[in-house]
C-alpha cells in the first residue's frame, strides 16, 4: 500500500479528479496548500502598496492506493496535472510514501481491503 501526495495547481484540480475517476480511483482527500520552489513567489498589490509574496497557492491531493494501482495512478496524475504538453515550472510534485497499515474505522477492516 502506498500514499500518493500530489501538490498541483488549483486550476487543475477538477481535471485531475475526473481523470482519477476514469481509472477507478474514487477516494481521495484534498487540502489547500501554500508553497514555493523555483517560482520564487510573485509581486502582489494591496491598497496601492506592492509587496512580495513567497508562497503561492497550491492544492494537495492525497490518495491511498494498493501497489497494483500505483503506476497507473501516478501516470494519470502526471498527465492530468501538467499545464502544457512538455510541462511548466510550478506544475507541482508527486510524492509516494509507504503505508504500514490501513484500518477502516466503521467496521475495523484492515489492510488492502480497507483502501
């Protein structure tokens, strides 16, 4: 079992969720996130004063998958979250983490069947 954390552009969220549904991934969590890397933030104007923001708005999608769905889910995320055919700086990142145990609270189901 793996936990996939995808940090993507907010404008790509609907497309990513639809693409995941098409491949049979129907459960995920979504959270607002802020961050920066090579983009280095951007200039903002507030009440006539310009200031530099270091953090840009992103969205984090968390998906728990069984090992046999891992590569298929990663490929789906890469294609759906990319803003151009070759990709652009700021499109996001995908992190894959191991899951030691999964427990479904409602009926105490454990392991891969709980995902």
